[in-house]
């Protein structure tokens, strides 16, 4: 469940990322009545098993069963909650087309939310790892090792979101960032999910990687993610 918005007096339009059909929108009838039979099952973050019936313009949700109530596990922790919100928004933005299977994005999102709730890793890095992997699945894989332009073997020093990642000395563009070597290693670890490296990284490298991931994401979405503004950096 990614997002909901009001429809008429008592209904909501629910935006979902599904395992088999990608992005789907459906109407939840009567969900805003205090006596609603839906309870919290149709709220953002909830992983549900659901049935849809074809409606005139939008499909109608006829049944929903909670598989994992991520929202109740995230709700009390501001940092985890805002990281989770940014994940939901990114997933919706990167799977722009409705009814196009997006299994990898679905699995990344469920895995990312699960990692946020278990608390094994810091929320900021769970989010950053999700963002670079989600961008990769969407076709915007960053290069943190070889040069993003000519492919020359790294490590390289310049980072430029518009060029797709790290650039060698020959391909370097004006205005590129020059992150610390440790930050570049960290970025690669966030992309590959190498938590042994991520979990022991120093705060200044985590912060630097964090800023570069945000810059990369914003470059690849036509406008910045609203929810990223609330994530504590
Ligand atoms: Zn190059």
C-alpha cells in the first residue's frame, strides 16, 4: 500500500504496488466511516493480500488481509517512518506505469520496509541502499567503480549525477563532486548490499554518501521527492 486519497464522502482511492501487476489503483468503499470493516488494512505501509473487482472506471477492492503491518512497527520512530515514506514515494515514482509488472521493485520495497522495522541497520542507510537499488532496477544504475562515461577501471575521484556516477580524470565534467575515497567504497556497498562495509562506515562518509545519493535520485526524477525533505540528514 503506497498512498491513499479521499474520494467522495466515505471512500478512498488506494495506490498499491503489487507483486504481479505493478502499480494498481483501486477504490476502497466506506473506508473512511468510523464503522468501516477495513480497519487499518488499507493504510500506507501495510502489506496486504487483496482482491479487486473490475469497476466502471477504477477497480474496487473487495477483500484485504494484512500480511505485514509495517506501519504499526514504524509508527513510533520518526526517523524510520520518514525513511519508509520516502521509500513508498520513490517506488511510486519509479514504477510510473500502471499494470506493468514490477516484481523487482516490489521485492526491494518489501525488503527495505522489513529492514527498517527490524532495526538491524541504520534507517538512513537502509533508505540510501533502497534508493540506489531501486534506481538501478528502473534503468538508472549508477556507476561507483568504473568511469560512467568511458568505462575506465576505477576507483575515480569525480562524481556527477548527470553523467551516471563516477568519472575518470579525462571524462570529468565541471561541477562534479569529489567525495572521499571511503565514501565511494561506501556507495558501492550500498548498491551491492554489502552491510559489513556499510555498518562500520564513519558518520562523515555516511553523510557524504547520503548527499550524493539524494543528488543522484533528484537528477533522475524530474522533480525532487517531497518526502526526502523530511528525512533527517
Ligand atoms: Zn572516463
